[in-house]
C-alpha cells in the first residue's frame, strides 16, 4: 500500500522544536478527498507509522495526531505509547458525555489531549469539562476573532492548559501571541527571515574534511566533490558567494555546484576549505537550525527528482539549488532579494526563489504543498508538471528518506 506522511514542526517561543503535527493521506484511485476519515486514519496513520516507525519519523519527539470520535471510542490511540503522541480533537468532533468518558480514560493512562481550532461554544454544557481535560488548546490566528482569542487566553489561567498559536504568518501575529502568553507556535511565519538575525549561513553538515580528502587525491572526482558540497547548505552558499567576488565574477551565471567548482578551481577550493575548517563552527547548534537544514535538503532532493521524472535530468542541478536555497532568507535573516544579490545564480533560479512563475517554481510549489498537507494544491501541482500524483508523492518520500539518512550520518 502506498503511504504518504507530511509533518509540520511545532516550536516553543525560543524556536525549539517541541513536537510535530502529522498530516496524512491515502491516495485511492488518484483521488485525494473522497475517503472516509476513519479509513484514512486507520490505514494511513497506523500502518505507515508501524512500518516507518514514529521515532524515525519524528526524531523521538511527540506527534500531534487528529482522531475522529469513532476512532477515539475504538481506543485507537492505544496503538501508540502515551509519550509518542498528543491526541488532537478536531473542531468538528461533538463534545459529548461518551467522548468525555473516553478522554478521561486516556488521560488516566498518561495521554495528552489537544483541542484543535478551538472556539468556545457556550451552548454546549460540556465545553468547560473538556477544557479541564485539555493539556493544549490550539487557536487558529487566521480565523478566530480577537474577542474569542482573548476569552480562551483568559480561561487558560483558570483551567491550566497550554496555548498553541497556529497559522502564525506575520510578525504582528507572532508578537501578539508571544505577548499574550502562548506556549507553542505553528505556521509559515517561522520560515520568514525576521526570525533569525545572523548574516551567515550556520555551518551544520560538517563535510569539509571529506571534501578535502577527495581534493588531495591524484585524480579528484568532481562528481563526488560536487555532491558533498550540494549536501551542505552553508558551504554551497559560501562557494557561490566566493565566486561572486570581483576577482572571480563572470557574466555567465551559475546553474550547478559543479559549474561553481570548475570556475573556482580545485586549488582555490581546498584553500578556502582549510580556512573554514580552521575557523570551525562558531554558531550554536539548535533544533531550529537543524530543522531548517533538514527541510532544505528534502526540498532540494525533491525538486531534483521532479526534474528527473520530467525528463529534465540535464537541468536537475538547477532544480536542486532552487530547493536548497528556498529557506536561505530565514537562515540569514535577510530578504530573499538581498540574499540573491550575493550569489551569481542563473536567472530562472533567482526568479523562482523570488516567487515568479516558472518550472523551477512549480516544482518548489509542489514540494511546499506536500509539506503543508495541501492536497488539492498537490493535485493541481502534479497536473501542472504533468506528473502522476503517485509519482509526485513517491519523489517526496524518497527525498524525505534521503535527507533523513544524510542528517543521521552527521550525528
């Protein structure tokens, strides 16, 4: 059975990854929406996590999983250890006495309860009892009126639940949530450049000496060297910035790391690698950075695989770079336009990273849709790229596994 899982990080106010929300999907007869919620949860979530393993999927952090009322009453959460999941109650679930009994039993076994997209319904006589049970209440900052938000925030002091602000997309929303005492944060804002202040891409994947070992061989393998550099976002950025210096700048723009190596030359490259290795990693490692590197690698490989499936193997390096640098603005704390001025990337890569429509951007958009679990957009994106949806999802699974193995090798 083909299984697909997407995930979205949940952060603390200090930008630490505290958990993941898992988004799940079963592709039946090329249709994304005509499937019963119980069947989707049972077949996709349980089977995939038994096969993949939650620990491998989430790096040992708890996972928020949506459960229907029927599956809760069937005790499906007991398939998981209580420290592996947070039971997320959808806003569409009716808060009733039977469900209350089920959740009390789960709480007694150590499971945590989150109320998703919660809005206080005063007409429901059980709503405050459910708040007493809740460990976390998630509030949608895009749709919940400010008056309702303030009420739920005030009630948190009485009922002692944690507040999670979801769909945070702007600095104003983040600062409002922070000021109002939210504990956890989720949303696309956390990929925006305002979060980080550093002006250098932090060094994370420590590949310098592996590359140096290749370079000192009698016949260095440029393919291997290119691949090692491609897998290191920090080094890729520094290499492109270096060849954009006045001494090396050329009219011809770059569409691959291999091309950048040829322009710089092995001798110059090994000199700079020694300098970088002597400087060492001065940036404090954090789960925030780890996650951004991880996502960058997934996007890079995914875009590359899309190019290959579209019979554009000759252009696949440009697709790879588009995915790899899609979060560089967040890492640098700069606007994307300003970052791209520092790197001599070819025009179509720059245009894609700035948001203009082209095939590179279409591949990146498909990747983002899968990340977010936006299944209608996934279907549209695959159609635009003339890819079968099974192929598109298969590319993402392959990219996810490739990035996970690469990151694990660095620990």
